[in-house]
């Protein structure tokens, strides 16, 4: 099949492109600045509506996996216009063009569409984003729901894995503890950390099978940042005493974050062959990958 993947040089995108290439699909790897390592490098500026339409008309993909986004939660709060253009408007343009071409459109959204008052949110639970990042992603979800074509919204939470530029939370904890640095870690923020190779396989399965609708594809474990850091320290025999319990209200953030944005993955467990992994299994896989 012909796939078009946006954000293909990012943490999730680079893994997804790699997995698709291994499965012998043709992959148009869309990027803005940083050229992707695999697939057919395809430059795409998400602020340029004409270019988006032209790229889709030239490549004519069978499936689109839309991962590119402005993900800095604090930056979205101060640069609302840019966040709207990148996260909302470009998604709408891509989805409209996909609908014209009868191309299946998979949009990767976020746990930050919820307010975090209660965790383990299901697909049908009501949304209420606290910050502009979540709002801009939710607006994009709404724009898809107006389309009649085949689309899927896949929400995920706290992706982590190995990337040559982006350092995700477990690797940051490992690096700091190895040099005996004390690190403040939140005890009152809960998410569903998602191992990127597991996420990539779930996304590819959704796209190949054209699973339509809304689905939560995150890790299967609800855990606090602090408990996750403790687990990492235990597995690597590093000093847990260097972890300083910290609360969210002490953080100097521009944007408000949800306290508990963990996701219920029952639906993914039920319908996908690639099941959401628990945190123990994910960390084991990550450490094996690091050894290699």
C-alpha cells in the first residue's frame, strides 16, 4: 500500500515509517525541517494549504497517518495562532483532501483533550481540555467528525522510546540518575505511558484494517510520573533517593495540565491484534532496545 505519514522524523513518526518500510509498503515520509531516515522524503509545510493539497494530489496515498503537530504544551499557550494553524487547520485540510480521494485518514490525538479530574477515560467520555494544546487537537477531532469519509481518531498518552534527537521521560530519568543528579518528579500527575514501538504497530493495524471511529491507543497502565521514575530506577539499579517528590502546583508552567489523563484501552484490547502493553513489559522492551 501507499502510505503518507506526517511528522515522520519525530519520535512516533520515525518508528511508524520504519515499521511500514519493513512491511514493504511505499511510504511518503513528510517532514518540515529534519529529513527522515527512511521512506521517500517529502517536504511538507503544514501552514501552506496549497502545498498540502498538491502533495496529496501528487502522491495519491491509500492511507494517511497524521502525526505532525505542535506538541509543546506551553508554546501552544503563548502561540495560539500558530497552534491553531498546525494542529487544527492543517488537519482539516488534509482530511478534506483525503475524503476527496477516498483515502483512509488516521489522526493521532491526545489524552490532553480531557480535564484530568477523573482518569481512565473512555472514548465516549466528555472532553474538556484545560490548555490550548488540547483545545487545538480537539478542534481538529471535531472537523473530522463533519466529514463523511473513512477516518479514525486515535488518542494516545505520554509516548516514550528511543529517538536520535527527542529524549523521552524514561531516558531523561536514566541519564540524570546515572550522573547522580537529584530530579524533581511529579507525584500527582497520572498518565498512561505508551511505548512507541507498541503504538506504531497499533496505528499501522488501524490504518491497514481501516478501523473507523474513535479509539484510545496508549499504554495499559495508569501510573504517576514518580512511580514510573521509581520503576526505571529499580530496573537499572539506580538510586531512588535522588527522586524528589514534587507537586504540580509548584511547577512554573504557562499552560495548565490535566492531573489524571490516563486512558481506558478496553476497546483497543477488544478489537486490535496488537494489544496495548502494560508498563512493565514496555520498560523491559525499552531496556532491551537500549542494550542493542
